[in-house]
C-alpha cells in the first residue's frame, strides 16, 4: 500500500512564492555558479570530455568519476564500495529512512528539522522521539538529553548539522561523542551534512559521520555548500555495503540514474571544492555585516543571531505572529521569508515567532531595503 504523506509545508510555501516574488531572502542554497563559470575551472581535456559526453543512461551507482570525487571529500571512503549517488539529497533521504527503521523500532530525530527527515521516519511505523535544539542553549544538542531518550529498541538517530534552519553547529567533541554513543549502543547515525564547509569558524568544521562510525550514513548534496541545486546530485557515503546495495535497488523505482551532464559537472565542482566553498564563504562573510546593521537598526522588532554554519539562520520576530508577518510581507513587497510555523513538529516545540532567513546570496541590500520600508 502506498505510504500517505502530508503536504511538504516548506515546498508548498516556496512553490507559491519562490519564483514570482522579487526578493528571495530565505534561500537555503548559496549563490550559484553559471555553467560557464564552472567550466572555467576545467582544463582543456575536461572541456573536451564534456563536449564529447553522450546523453545515454549513467550507472545507477553514479559514474566512476563522480564517486571518486565524492570519496575524496572523506577520510575513509572507498569510491567503489562506499558511495551511492542519488537525484538530490531528498531521494537519498526518502529511501534510507524507510530502510533503516520500521514497526517495532524506535528512532530519534533532531528538532527543528527538514520536514522529510521527521515525516518519513514517522511514516515507517517506527516510534519516533524528538531531540530538541533549544535557543536558550544556543541551539546546542544536549547528549545527556539524548541518552535519556534511548530505548532498548532504538535503531536510528537522525541529525542535521550545520542545522537547517538554526545554523547551529555542535562542538567537534560533542559530535564525536554522539557517534561513539551510537556505536556503543548499536544505533545507526544518519547525518545530514549538506551545509558542511560553510562554518563561520573553519576550526569548527565537523568530522563526517561515516568517517567516525562503520555503521553511520553521511548525506550530502551539491545544492547547499556548493551552491548548485540545479545539478540535482546528492549521495550517501557509508561503510555498510549491504545497506547501500539495498538502497541501490530502491533507487530503481525512482530516478534509476542521474543525468550524465549533471554528474560530470558535479565531479568537476567537487574536484575544485575548496575554491567553490571559499567563494561562498566570502559571500557570507561580506553579507553578515549588512545583516548585522539591519537588525541592529530594528532591535526592538527582532532578536538576531549569526548562523554558526551554513547560510540560513532562525531569528525571532518580537512583534507578534511571525507567520502573519511573513505572509503580509511577501504579499506587500515581494520579500520572501520562511515563517517558523513551516517547521512545526510532532516531536517537539518549534516557536512560531521565528522565521528562516538566508545569508548566502549576493547583494541582499535591495531585499533588506524593501523589508525596511515595510517595517
């Protein structure tokens, strides 16, 4: 029987406004490159190879070139055994979460979260608990609280760091302890790492879960830290070969394989990943003083804080209902912010007086000027 899924609130909201509004101030992806700019990183041989690329099917696992480039971003990953490519991170999450738990199992998911991580886990029939990130704690995960939620049948802990929407990044020590706890208890750690590499302080860049644990899964994608959502290339990295083989069979029912040109361009971007991410970090670093100045001016209306990592954060609106504020704002000015009620959770409390704002796109000044006029 087909699993019945509720509306994906974020996608429904952005589907209405993202492409017709004048100012996309809530973007979760960073400023993208054009194809010309990306190919500008290529050498003559790579350009010739792209020109000669056939438009047939690609391998279901992902091309050898792509998996090699992905594996090079990890410490312990073998490209032939430990990497499975998907059509974006969403497809990977869709199949993995359904494979990892089911009726009779218990799972724990961070809150707030990207809706599919919570919804898909709930729809497996597993019992699911929330692990709340709280603003009064600087959104830091509390391992003691997690341990108190463990049960004998806990099979999965699913986390997202740097976190969407809060921009929170735990300490390296805390994340390492999380992986060790999951290993000790025989639990799979599913780690959404799509913003890794955009930390304000590079010293806070977390290790990747699959480099810490033989049973963990690391999820990543070209969309966020690389700013290339249009490629629709994501992946899972894990040392659990049997699980990856099972997920490859599941992929036969959805994308089957990725687009060859997208895989080529993704591999090219990954080979130049340091330069691509440095460009995005420079945009964020340039933007943050602009946002600081704006929110300092409106300190009586907002509670502002920098993202610790990634290019989104979750400030607080002090003027009442943030959902109403965001909707009136976009209708009046064409400035899109994502209201906190989009992140409502069955597993824990997410305050509706917050909203998601993006800091990774170039030239936010016109959007902030429109917001300023509205206020």
